[in-house]
C-alpha cells in the first residue's frame, strides 16, 4: 500500500466509505473547503485524504503509512465511529507516544493549535475527556 500523501499540513484520513451523504456532513463539520479541498477554517494547516485505498485501515496501519517527513504532532482519522455518531468524533492520534482520543470537530482546531505551538500537551486534552472518551472541550 502507498504511503499517505506528503503534506505540510495536518492529515485527516477517511477510512469509512459506507455513506457518502453522511461523509459530506462529517466533512462539513471541519469547515468550508476551497477549490483544492483544503479546509479554509484551518487555512493551509489541514489536508483531507479521501482515498478508498485506506478503507477500513486501523490507526496502526495508517501510522505505518505516514510519510517520513510528516511534521505534525497528530493524525486525525474519520472512521466508522466518526460516521456513526451524531457528534462525529474524530479519532486523534498523538504520534510521539501514540495516544488516542476522540474529539468533536469544533475542538479539533484548538487541539491542533495548542499542540503546534507547544502551549499544551496531548495529556491535558486526554485528561479532560468525558466518560465515553470524547474530548468536548474544557469544562469550567
């Protein structure tokens, strides 16, 4: 299998291709895209990978396919759980320690930004997940 694409951006990889209409809603949850498929909300920081070659792959399999020069601290996966849940929680993998947690789309930019600038570490988000393992933001 081919490596994931080279990108100077956070990769969001789709692995569930069961429902195209649902995928459009999940994709829309990330924000608007420009004519090249880049998420405008994140500027040039996110690239969505929608290649059916990655259908059904596990997080471990996708990690093995990361390009050598992938510079982001996390990988985001839109899998069966993402597609089935009304909240569309993405699977987010921290690459150094390979920690995983689920994140609702509205919190993804904050996690990415804080990790990118070293303002917070992944554990701070993981410690604030709800009982079901989904990070929905920090509760006051």
